[in-house]
C-alpha cells in the first residue's frame, strides 16, 4: 500500500489521473486487507504501524503537490490560481497533521479516539479516502479542477474541526486531567 501511495505521485504530476487513481485504489484495498489480517491474526505491531504512517503521510501531501504541478503546468511558485489552491491545501494538510500530533503528545491518545464524535468524524474525514473519492468523481466526469478545489475545501474544513475539538477538549478538561495526561505520556 505504501508503494502505491508513492506510485501515484508521478502519474498525477504527468496528468495520468486515470492510472494514478487506479494505483491509489489498489493501495487502499491493500491497506484495508493488511489491517484486517493484522487484526484477525492479532499481529499488530506499533513499530510497523508507525513506519507505515510515516512512510505514507508525505505521499498524500505529494499527491496534492503533483496535482497542483499538473494544473499549473509546473508553475507552483506563481501564487495565483491553482498554485494558490495547492499551497493552501498543503498548508491545511500539514497543519492538521501538527494539530492531531500535538493532541496526541499532550493528551496521550489520538484525537480520533477521544470521543465517539471524533471517531465518527474520522470515518468521514479520512483524507486519503475522501480525497480519492472526490478526485475519482472529478476525473470520471471530466472535471478535475472542481474536484481538486473540493479536496482543498474539505481539508480546510477538517483542519478547522480538529482545531476546534482540540481547543474545546483543552478548555473543558480540568487542570488535573491535563497534568495526568501529560505525565502519563
């Protein structure tokens, strides 16, 4: 699944979105099967999970950069039009990773696991899958640009939701709970 995530990047940069999306969907299937097998056989490895996450995360950001590269004709430094959309999307993606990582560092658990609301939102907001669905729909109907804009809007909305949840949880937890969470991590 990690190889497929990275294999999408050159396809998107070259404008081969059909092939790139096919590779990406195959990667999602491999990732799902891998996770299901690990859970069924109880062979869950924190080290391998961390490796997979670290190896895959930059790949998704590069999907966005590669798409922006294609849409701007390789002129991502212009800071207008699709280049601006690309940079906003990349910034929101990275800030969201920082916010969720910061939450785990402070509270000792994933934001996605904090409350049922957060877990439900994560099911919908899993960026790779929603980005993939939006991009696939856009390519199928011949409207890549609006699909890419929708990915940017969704990523911004996800960032805002996570920042609001982080702030809410931080403000509503007692000082003792925060201290205990920090001391335990």
